[in-house]
C-alpha cells in the first residue's frame, strides 16, 4: 500500500460547535434541529441519555446522575460554544444551575443551557407578562413549571395540559391536537404570548401558522433552545421562519 498525500480543511464547525444531550425517548428534537440549525459552518453533535418512559419528578431527577457521562460521549477534540440539555421538565426538576454543573463535569463548553432556561430568556426578551401555557405533562410537572414562570413575575393567564405521563405518547400527539389546544388556551384569556412546552412535542412546525392565526408570539421548547444556543454562539437567527422570537 502506498501512502497518499492529503490536506486538512477547516473544521465542520468553523463558525460554532454545538452539543445536544437528547433523551432516549425523544423522537422529535433532532428532526426539529436539522431545520433550526442548518447553516454552513455550524456543527451540531448529539448524544443520548438514559431516561424512563413515564415522566414523574422522581424519574426526571434520576437523570442528573447520568448527565456527566452522557456529555462525555460528545466528541472531545474541541471546546463547545454551547451544550444544550434537551429536556424541559427535567430542567425544572433538577434546576438549570445543577444541569450546567453536571454537563461541565463531562465536557468543555463555554455555555450550557436547557429549554427551560431558554424559554425564560425568550419570555424576557419578548417582555411577556401574561402567558398562555400549553403543557403535555401530568399535574406535578406542569405545576412546577408554572411556579418557575410565576417566580419570574409572569402571570399564567390561561393554562391547559394533555396530562400525559408517557414520553413516547407525547411524541405522537397529533399536530392537529396541538393547534386545537393552542387556540382554546388563547381564546380563554388575553395573553401576550403562547408557550408550548416539551422537546418531544411536535410543535416547532406549527409555530408560523399559530402566530398568524393567534396574532401573538408562540414559543416552543425546541425553537427556544435553538434560538438561545445560536445567540450564545454568536450566530444570527433572523432568517429562520420559526416565529417572532427568531427576529430578536
């Protein structure tokens, strides 16, 4: 065998390197991120984390112990601009600070975020004070998230939930059901914005249509997480057709 010459080109992520920690049960966020983060020069690397199918506070809290190992499975030849933990409800249970600490124990990242942290930042950026909140979760998890938003000075003007405990079923909730629920919530009270929680819920593709119908900003977990990851890595979002948030 003869050795052939070769040249090295620029890294795939010559603009930004992003890492994403995805739940074993999540069927949605990777498909969404392929659309949300598609610009040349932005590299996205994913790893999976073990989790239980049925969502409860105790089950979600158990992921904290395995976050460092999941983060360590990301390629480690460079510093990440941002690493995101792709679970909204677990971020509420574990706490964003604890999530960040656990991820940094497994990989090198300039910034660490999660969907809850991203949605809180998005609500602040949009100056939302009265929120319509659509949740797929059981009451225990929905209530915890409501308390967090209220601690930020946001009034939950209208709320509705699918009350589903199985993450695998949440992934299969029809987009028609999401749109119908969103309309019902916004019809019930005046809101500054509508927030749709859960990375496994197929809400990203519905944002543009819902904003046109409802006449207000619509936030979804995957959209908000991608927005904040791009912003933290110094990238633009205003060309992305996924709602008013992307124009900020």
